[in-house]
C-alpha cells in the first residue's frame, strides 16, 4: 500500500486482529488449563497411592504420630488395602495377623491431607501468570500471521480500484469536453442534458468510491460553510433544474475540519435530495443553532434505519455507498447525524456541527 497507509490498521483489520487474538488466546489458554488440571489430578492420584503405601508400611509397626490407629470390626464392606475418605479423614483397613474379627484402621486427618494437596496445587499451577503472558504473546503473533495475507489481499484490491479510479479520469474528461462542444453546437438539448446528468452520476460514484477507500480526515482547514453550500447548491441546480434548492442561511458559518470530507457529505445529501425528489419538489437547507438541516419533499425512505448500511439501497440505481460514506465521514469529523423520513412526504437530515463550528 502506498504512503503510510500500511503502517497502521483499519478498524475492520483491528477488529479481525483482536478477534483472532482472543480465539488463539482462549484456545491456548484452555489447552494450558487442561494440561495443568491433568497434571494436578495425576499428582493427586500419586499422592493417594503414596499415602496408602505409607499406611501399609505403618501397619507393620504402628508407632509415631504420622497416622491415627484404631480397630474396626471385619465386615464385607471394609475392603483391605483400599483408601477411603470422608469429610474428616482418609483411612484404610489392614489385616491383623491371627485376628478373624477385627481389622486395623489407619487414618490421616483431612487437614493434613489438604496441606500436602495444597503443595501439589501450587506446584502444578506455579508461574500461571507468566504462562498466560507467554500465551498472550504467542496468540498475538499467530493473529498477526493470520491477518497478514488478508491485509495484503485487501491492499492489492484497493490499489487495483484506485488505479481504475485514476485511469477513468481520462475518458470522463474527454466526455465532458465533447458534451460541452455538443451543448455549444445544439444549445439546450434534453438529450445532452441527460448525458450531462449521467456523467455527473458517474463522477459521484467515482468520488464515493475514492472516499470509501480513503480514511484520511486528519488535515483540517477553516472555511465558510455557507459559501461551500452556495457553490454546491448552484452545481446541483444545474443537474436537477426541476428541483428548488432553497438556502436559508444569511450569515457565514465558519467551520474547521477536513474540507474534502465535508464536501463529500454535503454532495451525497444534496444529490440524493434532488435525485429522489418529486417533479417540482423542494430542498431546504437551513441552520438551527449548531445543527445543519437538509430537508426535502421527496418520496421518502421505507427503512430509514438501514440507509447507512453499506450497499443498502431501495432503488435499482446506485451502489448503496453514498449514505454509508456520509455516516463514515461524519463519524470521523465528530459530526452526529440524525435522520427522519416518511414515505411520500420527504426526508430530513440533521447534522450536529458543534464539534467543528468555530468563532
């Protein structure tokens, strides 16, 4: 990717990186936990076997305080050389030479057993924080490795689209020049006007695709929003001569933001207001405090909650990118945008400009 575009991640790339990281982290973390638990259970079984063996040796010479000794009646339920446990103790029964009625019961208090078990638990899970940090590092590297070919493919795809957008300027310029020559030769002709409108539609698509690919909105400049609106409204009056664009803004409104991004936002909204209006319809542009209002008398939107989604469109024309780009650029400029619409009555967009208005 040209310039510094490849030096940092886009939002969807960052989202993919984080999701991949968490998947790898959870997977490797689960493997570590299962391994540690398996190791803990194996060592617990070894501890039980060792205790039972110590009891067996102790049964030959039951002296000292390592275990407690008692006698128990010999019944079928009491198996010899088998470790039992209850809430208070671990115990086992051993045969007494020459005795047919009693068994030797050797027991170990649960508190003593828990002490030995706690030592094993500490050893089994020792350094868990260090292991988790290591797992996190490995997960991050795996996520980067997984994301790299996808990122490379996206960069190549964007470069391809940008090259097409650049190369299409030449035929568009030739078309514009020849249409101007036709207009001079034949005057006001409906066919030529329709061709001009189609050419401007292609230009709008080109601008939208370029804005969709471009994420740079950092360069700010101060300009008069009213002057910008006047120029763009005059431009769309020529494209949609049957639509009445009314600017209700008497004083300059100075804003400080990326001018090109603001142009893309206004052009998309003004273009839609003209394109989807009714014959002889009206587009009203006004300021209310720090809010810019663009209101039309068009056919309205059937599903207003979806219009900002990428590729969503309610007609056959267009790419479904215009309003998605409006929301995308508005978010980057810190402009909150609200929409209300009723089918058959019109649509109203409200742009909260308090973050960009100056003076």
